[in-house]
C-alpha cells in the first residue's frame, strides 16, 4: 500500500548544526510530496512541497528534493536555530483517492543553544 | 484572518459519553478533513468532505460521524466514547482539494481528547 516512513526521533542538535531528516515513501503512480511542521501547541503548517520527480522544494532555509529513483524526500537545513525546534512530518498525496494526505509518524527536532 | 478554528481545545469524556468536535473555516474552502494524531503514529484520516452535503470515509472512520450542511462547518461526532479514541484531533481545509498537488491544507490548532 501507500505509506511514508520517517527517521525515528527525537533528534537533538546544537545551534548551527546541519540537519537531515530522512523520509522514504511507497506509492503507486506519481505522488506529490510535502513537509509539514508542527510547533509546540499548534496545528500543522506546510513547510515545503514538490510535485514531480527532481523538483526541489525550499522554504525558511529548509530544502528537500523529490528523488523518484530512491523514493525519498529528505529534509535538510544547513544551519539550524533554536526556533526550528518542532515536529516535522513528511506526507504523500494520493491523486486517485480524493486528495488524501498520507503522513509519516513525525520526527521531533530539538535544537539546543 | 481566523483560518481554521476548532473547539474545544481540551476535553475529558467518560466512557460511553458523546460529544461533537467543532470545526469552522472562513476561507471558502470546499474540501475539509478530520485527522487524529496518536503519539508516534503520525496523522490518520477519519473523514473528509469535498463540499456541502458530501462526506466520505477515510482510513479510520469507525466510532465517528460527520456532517457538512454548510461550506464553513464540518463537525465530528463521537457517539459512544471509548478509551481508544483518546487522541489529538485536527481539522484541515483546502481550496480545491489536494488532487493537483498545487494547493495546501490549512490546519486548526487541534482538540486534545481524553476518554477515561
């Protein structure tokens, strides 16, 4: 079936460290891929997206590239800040099922000063 | 800009009680969704609606009901609360559905429900 797998958390980094959060997916057809972020006590917000193979989504210093050959959409940031502490969700859009988002389990990131 | 508003933010229910989680959006979105978020499990789709008068089941609809009498409102009903329904519930909306991949979903702040 269709699914999204993210790396286990929590991930703890020092400020200015490099961040990678792995995301791989299984899907039929040609899905769109998303990263959502959830700050403490809030709902989810779209961070970035990519709608086709080799697209790169970017926002607020975060980037992710849609890799069809490895079925991956890893999230990266060159220098994290304390304010990036949040839970990050990778998600997959299934075109032929009414536009339903399939989410990964989430990865908690904690950035220490 | 209110966006997607959910009420209540927190609720404790006893087993067998019923309640309605409210969700309203003021963006004139036609697609609306209900998700539940369990620890370490990501979000699971409960029900969704593509417009007023139309609803459909998601991945985990058992124990829930929805209605969509207006474009703005999409309430989620729990008829006989069970401990397995302890979760955080999120409502979301989008303009034309997510089928094209070119529109985003906007989420409410969530309702934390505990069934004891």
